[in-house]
C-alpha cells in the first residue's frame, strides 16, 4: 500500500472517529437536557418553627393546669362562721405511725385550715374502722351541715376482704347519708393505703367512682404507700405504740398532708 493511500485511510478513520465522538457528545447533551432539574433546596421558616413550638408548649401547660384544677375541691372558706369539717377514717387518720401525734396528716391538715380561719371539726375515726362501721357506729345525724368531708376509709375493707359489691353498697350509703345530713358538703375521698397491686385496685375504683359521681374528688394513696421511705419501720416505740411496716411514718404523713392541701387550695385561698 502506498503512503498516500495510508494517509487517506488515516484521515478517513479520524473523520469517522470524530463523527462518532460528535454523535456521542450530542447524545449526552440531549440526555442531559432531558434530566429534570433538581428542586430548589427547601428553606426553613425559623419564626414559624419557633411559633409552633411555643404554641405546643403553651397547650401542654394549659392541659396540665386543667388536669390539676380538676383535682381541686370547689369549696371556698365561708364568711362569718367556721368551716365545718369531718374527717372519717381508720388508724391512718388516728395518726399511726407518725413519731408524735402532731406530725399526723390529720393534725397537720387541720392546722393548715385553721390558719385560714376558724374550724368546727367533727372527728369520726378509729383504728380498724371499715366503711360499714361508719353507718353502724358513727352514722351522720340530720342537720350536721358539713362543708367538707375528708374520707380516709376503705383500707381495712381491702385488708379484711369485704366483698367488693357489698363495699360499694356500704360506701355509697355512707356518702349518701353524709349528703342527706349536709346537702352542700364537698367530698375529698382517699383511696386505700397499700403498696399492693391487683385486688386493691377494685376497692379504689369503687371509691373513685362513687365519690366522683357525687361531685367529690378522689385522691390516690397507693403511689405514696408504694414508696418505702414513706413507710414506718417495725419495732420503734411511738406515741401510738410499737410501729409496723404497714403505716406511714412522719415523711409519709407529711406527703399525704401536702396532697390534701393541694386539693384544698381553693379553700385556703
């Protein structure tokens, strides 16, 4: 093959390669042109995010405030006369096992109320008391005209296994008797003092349902009883005899007092 022929072939090959490259380049440009453009990067509205967070926090605080308000007894201190208060209960209301009687939730609660104004106190408590005993031994008399009834009763019914259906009948009858003797009475009903689970919940449910159906407020005690540092230690000689592990100690009585007063804050205002 002559040199001139080789040069022609090289030229032809180069032209072919050029055409092929041009075709590939053209196809690439077309393909690139067909690729959709990426969406713009989203912008963050900082002010809107902060406003939503602020509103969420405000809604949460309002809900918590409403839930707290719903636990309060709607009772104000009367003008021109004492606040008439009944406390019914068992050994917890007596004051077992505070180190001294003055540290019991009964005494501390009354002291707090007396700082607000005069109190006409009606006691109805003794160790071992059950709900049925209140009707047979301390039945409310007509014209009692209570303003407030603080009920710490039901623990012995759970401990001594009063039939739950009977317990409901007796608890409802006691509330109704108090209401008949005191049409304007407000109820604060405490649940059972127990660190147990299971069966005790049935008794608490009865007290909560019956109390709230009469516009009363229910106060759980099991969350306090379940914390060991709030319970007495067996074997210490106190004002009410030798202590056990089944009653609140000074700290337990203090926490119960705080919880009661939180629910009576309207009365104390």
